[in-house]
């Protein structure tokens, strides 16, 4: 990663451009936390620097004309990195909760457009600058004090998604939202600013909440601020336990974000789920999960003892994402049923296939489904244990029907 920063700095210096590492990466450097993003700001035009960097690193360059930004994706020792090259700019919000109007500007204006003081830091990477660290809003002081502070009083009116970001940063860094910033959050919520923000922008922030190492911490703060209802969500006091359990799932299980989404929507009643689906343009997997996740635990699963055939009949219609969500929210006996089904039944391959039936001379038609279903039931009862036994069973079925 540091090799990439050196290469970017060399490209900027060759063009006599001032290059800065800005925002979260600088904050995390100060805190001694791992750096996962590289956000670079050029006091000038970012495109020529990004183009030169992409050429040297053989990276893939993507330009965004609206903001005069660029992203370069490159590989170092088999590890993929994405570097954002941004032209220093000034942002003006024409109306509350709208996207800003942007004009190229200098570094002070670029830092002044940031969400919080702890993210309004810039570390100089080229030698032209006299100050190696730009900190016009005392972000270092707030990092030391472990507080989240906005840069100006209209911050949450201009961009209400910053309310959700405040919760994410406070939970992740274990910082406190300082009193005046908290009062500004309350004022923005009283004006229904989240509800006035485009659904897509809110949804993007919800995904970022679910991508946090501990989403339940951010959700608890959003609940404390009485903001969940503006997102179309309902507080679940079991989230802390459920998200903790979700983190123990093997990597082969449904993606963490999809599983987290299942936990988010589980407390919603039918009408609330309908409203959520109407409000947000959900990806296919999330929309499917919203539609198929039952409103309550199916009563039949509450029985103490269930045989394999009954479990398959009850659980086979559900996707893996729905089943894993149900396992997390269900009481222990039901969770054990679901775990047994996932581990020992759902993954069990059938011993007879349609090809076997054709080879046996069974004419194609509705009878295929009946025979295969009966064979599956016999397999789950333990009556047939392997393919040879299944073929023998099939012969016996023919004999019994003649």
C-alpha cells in the first residue's frame, strides 16, 4: 500500500501537483488502525495524475466527469487496491437533502465539505507543501478526545445521511457524539430530514451499516436517537445477540450483508415489509429474502421431535438465506431443527435421478416427479442407502404396480 502512495506522489510531483492523503486513512493512521481505503486529493486537476499513475501501475482507470474524479484499480503482490483520485472542490447544497453543486477549489474548501472533524485531515505526500498535515478544524484534538463533531450547524440538513455515518463512526471507533452535534441530529430528525432524502442514498448508507464489523452498535445508536422509524425499521433488542451469532457463520454461508439484511427485516410486520419494499429499490437477493421470510416461526417447527421427511417438507421451500436468518432468530429447539436440516438433509444428494428413470424405461411425464419424491422419502427414512439400493427399490416399485 505504501508503495502505491509513493508512486502516486511521484506522478503528482512530476506534474508539479500537490497531492494529499485525506479523510479516513489519515484518521486511521493517527489511531493506529488498519487502512483499507486510499483517498487522494489533488490541489488541481486529478485526472492527469490518475492517468499517469494508471500507466505506471498498469491499473484500470475509471473517470467520473461530474466530480472530476477517477478510480484506479491495481494489483500489488496479488492484493487488489482501489485508489480514489479527487480534484479538490467546494460543495454548495442548493436545497436541504439535495446533492451538492460542485466547483473546483483549494484544499481548505475540500476539507470544509467533509462530514466530521476527525475526517477533515489531509496528509501531504509531495514536497511542495509547507505544512505536512492540514487540520483546520482540530480533528486531531477530537480524535484525542474521542468525539464525533460536525463542521457546521447545517451539516445534517445539507446531508441527512451523515446521521447514519455519525452512528457508524461512533460505534466503530467507540467515540461519543458530542452534545452540540447530538442536538443538531435531534433537530434534523425533528424536521424528518431522513424521510426527505432519496431512498437510494439512505439504502446505500444502510448497506454500509451492515458492512460494519459490528452493525448492532450503529443500529443501537440510531435507535437511541429515535431515527429507526424514519428508515422504515423497527428496533429489535435481540440484534446484539443475533449479529454476534451471525459473525460465527462459515464463509460458505450467505454473504454477511444478506444475512444482516434478514436480521434487519425480521421484526417488521407484513404492512411494514410491504412499505419497505415499495420505498427501497432492493437488489434481487434482498428483495427475494424480504418476500419469503415468514413473519413468525412456522408453528410446526416448534415440535420437539421431527423426522427427516417432515423437516424437508417444512424447510425445502426456503432459500439458504431465509433458513440461516431463521436459525439466528429462532428459539434453540427450532434453531437445532434448521441446523440439522442444513447440515444433514438439504445437502444430501438424491439417490435417483431422471436419467435413472429413463434408463429404467419409465416414460417421461408426471410420474417422474411422483417416483423421485417417493425415492427421496425412502432415502430420508433410511430405507435406501446408496445408488444400487435405489435402483433395486425402483425395480420393486415397478413390480408392485404390475
